[in-house]
């Protein structure tokens, strides 16, 4: 049972990473075990996607999940590693007072930060058509509420704008600047259309920027090196691990249905030894021996 660092230290680690000049890589994790694999492969942090969490509950990404569900699952994932975990808080789960309550819930759950978006409530996936955004002044109030409500100043408040697809690039940049003035620590420009648009945001906004490299979306799949050269500070691959896992699950189920056995795909499965390594059986056994490897005087009397 390995020693875990405190949530406050994880938050400082995220801030230090964002200020380091090196792109912070945060793959999405849909479960604590997936988060453990993220850490084991040497990444800088973990991302919890609202879309992945909804999909894992067999729900569409249209704002159906609750604060309790998201904070609970986010906390389970955050506790699985020593990496900082950034979570998708959608529109804040309600009005301005709900945003403040959301901050408290995510701080208590051990998250290192969150992002709020300027869509109307209920929202929809950022790479779907037909999105609507609230007036910029309303999003400013959301950001101000989040900043005011946090008790740990290292907790990162990231403002996501979906305005590019609704109002155009220039309007999205203007919104981002207003959100920074309201106290946002980082900006997440959603659904950029090409590398030039990513560059335009970097030229216009002074705080750290987050890039979303989701598959099947509006944005090109830029590499870590490309994003580093563009001056971005963080990148997320929000649903990649869930898509890969479900692709494997569907292939397995097809094989079972057609062949009546999993024998032909066993070599593509995670081994028992690797699973035990990720869940850290060895340290739990050592912890147990340290507690119970003793004799009680007079026990046999």
C-alpha cells in the first residue's frame, strides 16, 4: 500500500507543470484502474471527461449526470494515483450558487482543478452541432463564483469557451479574455478548426491554454510536439481510453458469440500478473504483514 501525496500537493504540482514551459499530458481515465495505468506510463496528470463518465453510465453527453455522480467518480479516480486530476464540470451543475457548491465538492473529493464551460444548461458535447452559449456576462459570473468559492488557492479554475462554433473565432477569443479578467487560471478553447486557430488563441490569451485532442471531432489531431511548438500548456485525450476499451470489449463479445470461447483473443487481454501489478497486490500484502507479524505474550497460556 504505497503512500499517497495530499490533494494540496497535487494541485501545486499541476500549477507548477502549467508554468514549466513543458506541455502537460493528461489522458482521460474512465476508472481508477485506468488512472493507475496513466500514471504507470509516465504521464503528467489525469483527466476525467464528462462525456466519458456519461457514456460509462450508458447516457448521452447532454448534461444528465449530477454533481454527486461526477464528484464521486472523480474522487475515486483522483485517489488512485499521485498525479493531479483535472475534471470536467460542464456548466457548473446549475446557477452561480451551484457553481460555488460544485467547487466545494470537487475540492473535498481531492481534484486538482476543473473546467467550466459557457454553454447553456443543459449542455451538449462540444463537438456536436447546434450548441448554444450563454451571454459572456453570465459565464463571467460562473468563473467569479468558482474563484471566490475555492478554499485552496492552488485549485485550478479553467474556463472553457464553446463560442467558436456559435459566434466565430474572434468572439471566442474576446470571451476568453473576459474569463481571464474574471479570474480564470487557464482557458480551454473548444472545437478549434485548424492549427491556425490554435495559434490565434495562443497569440491573444496570456494564461495557460488547454488543447482537446478528441477523436472524431472538429479539431485536427495535433501531436504533443506540435502543441508544444504552438505554446500550449496542457493537452487532454478525453475519451480515447474508453473508446479503446470498448472497442476491445465489443471485439471480445463478437468472438464469444461466434466462437463460443475467448481462446482466440486471450493473447490480447491484460494478463493477471499485469492487473495485480496495477492494483498493487504486493504492497497490500507487505502492509498486512507489517501490522500482523507479531506474537501476543501469554497467548497460549
